[in-house]
C-alpha cells in the first residue's frame, strides 16, 4: 500500500466500537495484526500457524495477541494483492463495517498498491485435497493458473429457510472480479439461529444494516444485493480463510456448504503440503541460506551446529530451517543408544540457533552475539528419531537493538514435536 487507511465500526460479535489502521510495511512483513490496546502492543501474524478455533469467525492467536473476525479484511488484502501491511487495532475484533468486504477493498484500491522488490510465493496444487463433514465439503484440485472457486449453497430438506433452494457461484479470482462481484456480499444468518447465537454471547453488533437474516419467506428487512448474495458471501469467507496459507494458489476450489471450521481444515492440509514441498526443496522461495552462509552468521561448529539449511527467510519476521537427523549424530552414542531419540534440549538448541540466524541478519546486529537468557512455555510433544527430517520454525514476537523474543517450533512430517518461546540478549562479540 502507498499510504495508510483507517476504518471505524462496530465488531459484529462483541458489539464494541473498533478502530483499525492499515499501515504500509516493508517487504517480508506479511500481514501482521498489532493490538495497540494491550501492554507492549503484542502482534500476531496472519498465518495458518496461529489459527485458533472460535465459533462463527476466523481467529488468530499468538501469546497475548488475539484478533478475530479477520476473514473479510484478509480476503480483501489477499485478493487485492497486498502482501505487507500492519493492521493496528484497539480491540480484539476487526470492525464489521456493512458486513461485507466492500469498504476494505475500496479503501485499499484508493490507497494505491506499492510495488516492492520481492516476489510473491506461489503454490501449485498437483494432487487433490478433500475434506468433508456431513453434507459439507471442500475439494481442492489442480487449476489452470491462478485461483478459481466454485461455491454451492444447498440445504435440501434440512433447513426451512433454504429448503429446496440452491445458490451456486463460480469465479476466477482477480482484484477486479473480487471488488465487483464478491466484496459487497454481506454476512448472513438463519432466523432460527439468532437467539441461540445471542445467548452464546455472539452477534452483539449484528443488525439489519450489516447482517442479512434468512427466514422462511426469504431475507428479512433488507433487500439482497444479488439473488445469490448468500453464496457469494460464503465464497468471500472462504477466500479470507485460504489467504492464511500465506502464498498465492494455483488451484481450483469446489466448496459445498462449507463454513469456517471446514475451511480451516483445508487450510491446514494445504499448509502441510506446502511444508512438505519446502522440506523436499521443491518449493522455491526467494530467500534461504546454504551452510556456508549459516557459518558466517553463527559461531557454532561441529558437533554442535544443528542446522543443515535455511529454506525460508521472510524479512526479519520468520525463518524456517531443516536438520536431517541421522544415526551418525554424535549424541546418539550416549543418549539411549539402544533406542536413539534426539534430546529435547537439542531441539531447543536448534530453535535457538535458527533464532540467532534471524536476529543476526540485521545490519545493526553485525558483529554481535545472540545470547539465550530465557526459555518459556516449553512443550515436548513427540520423539525425534534417526531418519527424521526436523523442520525448525521461528517467528519474531519482538525485536529491539538489544533484545530478541521469538516463538519457535520443531516439526516432523507436519507433526509438532517441540515448541517454546525464547528470549535473547544481543551483545558485542
């Protein structure tokens, strides 16, 4: 974006007045939500790694930072091809505006899209992915370049308000198509759901100006913008959820009756596939480090260097590396040699080393050492054994000239093996 824009409105679920400011950010920042109302202004990145289950809305959570009902804004940013922006909010929910993404898309276009010296990462779907719950499903199949989506809204004989009706929409997603055909579609609810949702503490900010209510005779109190507006809005939600894959998609998505819960399942499946291709070096990022470049940044050497290759560097916000665990590791000679398992403390050390790579890449940190002084929220969840490829991920929580604070994870085959929060002091070498 070329300039910042501001939105004010009521949260659809909390009913609170909210201000959100979108600020242009450097390449590699990604979409980052900043909670200005909390001490220390904690942040959470728009990523599938930070999804948290919440009824009827998409929620992101990282430490103290939580923000929800993000799907309409994320859909607008992704479809309008905005990759790097800080979203400063003074509450836990994004303003609902008129229940659609129209105002977000219009403001983003008016602010102007700034070209940056970085290439958008792209994932090409080659094998079908299918998730299903009852009569709802999402299928992802190879596309023909770019993202196309079919959404089928059909509740045959189950819900009186839509019994016997069907709405189907199909679009190839471009900024122009999104702004014209999808963004103005408003959120909606069945009439019989209103009271249970209110009883559950949801929908406090919903009214007939920002939410369509579907009753037995059709939409109450508010004319629809299109006869198939309900299906268009479901497609809008799906686009916002798919944006959490963090890449452009070359795929054709066919969704039937899906909501946020099922959308999240397909996002997790896509993230697993993307990670698998990254680990196999088939997914090309513009950034990464070979072993010689790692040695230039870290003081560690054999047998204590626990990173083989950095496969992703996203500015100073995120790094991903791999460690191939073999039976020849020196620690296996004395650590349960009859049943070799990589020590959890060495998984923590691998995370710390990758965090050091991320922090020491900054020009202002040239010639410094990253000294680990705090490890919090440690969880060891599984055994890492010879033959495994350890995927190490680090996301920056806070970075200052003399301090670094990161969230780190170790995975094998998409399964979480260890996680922790690490703090560092940066000192002169």
